[in-house]
């Protein structure tokens, strides 16, 4: 982590979440990134992506969702692996180590926490280097959401 500022920052944020005893989801786009993160956090991170078997994914997810399992407090996932059908409202935070280029997949990943039964605010953190592709991608996500909201507002007004 000392050689990678992104990993170092992730580590600081994970440490803060751990101190406040909050379960979190860490999203990464690439296998190499998830491998690095999992190597650092070992048994504390429950991996959920194509690099583990379906059975291991189910076990890891069940452990993460268990409020009594204090060892399984990080869920490491790729957006495309955990995009549909999973409710993870036990997590109080999400950290995007890297983003998937699809805004729709991003919205799906955000919905993992924002479900019925969520009883507290969720923190969402994007780790992005200044003046990088990550920043441009986040700006594009924001523009697309603003455009969609504008179009939907116009459609709703026309239907009235």
C-alpha cells in the first residue's frame, strides 16, 4: 500500500469504518485490483466476483450479511458480479476503488444498500486521482443523471 496512494487511501478509510464497527462494500473494476485488496485484508474481506466459485460467493455473502459475524465486515465485489438481486443493507458504506464505465451498473450497485430496511444514512466514497479518467467518469455519471432527471421531469409534465 505504501507504493500505491489509492490503496493507502482505501486503507485509511477502511480503518475508520472498522473503528466505527460498520460493515462496508468495496467495489473494484479489475481482478488485479481486487486481488491486491483481498491480499491486504485476508479473512476480513468476503470476496464476491468471478474469481471465486458460486458456492464460495454464497458463503461469503451469507457471512457478510450475518450481523453477528464480526470477522466478515468487508464485502469485496465487482459491480457486474453483484449488480442484481442482492440486498446488502447491513452495509453502512460503499467505497469505489474503481468504477465500472456503465452508469446503469453504478446505479445498480448503489441500490444494494438503499433498500427497505435500511435504517441509517449510507456513506459512499469514490477514490479518484485529481485530473484523472476517474474524475472525468464521475462527472459523466453526474451529467447523465442530471439529463435523465430533466427528461423525466419534462415527460411527467406532459402527462399531466
